[in-house]
C-alpha cells in the first residue's frame, strides 16, 4: 500500500477543516436567526414607546 505524501495529508486536512468550518458557520447563523426572531417579536419597553409617541407628536 502506498503511503500518502505530506502534501496529500495537508490537502485532506484542509478539506475536512473547510467542511467543519462551513457547518459551524451554518449552525451559528441558525442560532442568530432564532435570537433575532425572538428579539424582534418582543414588544418595545414602555419608556421607548412613550418616547416615540412624544417624537411623533412633535413632528406633527
């Protein structure tokens, strides 16, 4: 059986690392999407809501 050369090992390692990195980034992206959806679904705090009302009245 032929022994793999060091270059072949590096290429195999690089491919595996790229695949793992892509999977990690995809997982992180999904987690961030869920967090963003949860944050945007929450109502504004009362203080900010009142501030927006005051600014809208001032603009009218």
